[in-house]
C-alpha cells in the first residue's frame, strides 16, 4: 500500500467478505477481469467484469453488480484489475473491514460504456429458471465444442456464439454471469425484472444485479 492509496472502511466485516467473494468469483470466470469501484456518500458499488465483450463498445459484455455500506471512504470511481484486489484479500485478517484501493488502475471498454446514471426504463421480465438453464447448458456446450488444446480464438468464437443466444429479451450472457457470481437462489424460480438504457439491459436477481451490453 502506498501513502496515497484510498481506504474503504466497510460498515461491517460481512460487507468486506461479500466483496471479496464477488471479486474472487469474477476472476475465476475471467482471470483478466476488471473491477469498477464507485463510492457515492457511504455506498460502494462494485462492478465486476465476467464477460468483457469485444470492440470499442464492449459488445456482448456482461457485468455483475453489488452494493454495500461503508463507514468511510472517499468519493471514488476507478477501474482496477481483479488480481490486484484478490492479492489484498489473500493477506486480509479475520473479520477485516478496511480495503486499500490498488494504486494501479486499468482500462476495460465496458467500464467506460456503462450508463450508471441511466435513465433506466422498466422493460420486461425474464424467467429465472430459463436463465439458469441457459448458463448450465451453455457451459456444457462450450466444453463440448472446444476440446482441450484448441486455440484461444476457437474458445472465444464458441463463447460469443453461446452467450449471445437470446433468453427472452436478454441473452444467455446474463444467465452465465449470474451463475458464475452466485446470484441465483438455490432453486431458481419466478421472474426477474429487466430495465433498459440504450443498448444496456439491467437484470435484478436474488443476490445481485447483472448489466449486459446487447444489440
């Protein structure tokens, strides 16, 4: 930690632990994941990239979001590498409450494209069971389509094809992101509301939200 590193003081250790779990899960899904940290007042918004998308406009990107309360923290909006945060979590004490923000920032196209301020317009709803099914079946399809040893270009092509498949008014990317981050309830049922802002959709799930860049 450098003397100028901002410190985020969580309201309780559970908030710190929840953020640590979220970031660690995102890094399992994408080892190069980026994390956007946004502090307004005493609220921290954590946005984790699961599918980074492609091109300048991050087409196909899917991002998980959770919010928690802070006791103290500066007004902040930075993008850092998930790996730099997991290094800090690995060194944390039991019941840790203070997170030093990594001084080295990174760039990810989705972070600059997300319309945090909206306006978000209520759009429709999507069946949670179908989203969960799209995630689990998609993982199996990619594993079957890309045997071990195949180059990264083939992997990316398979992922783009599978995760861009429609599920109601959203895409399978939303289901995969929710699955990877643990946002589903144990037995997914019912519907989740969706909102639209331009080419972004936001889906509220039992344990978090997913924002996805769609056509």
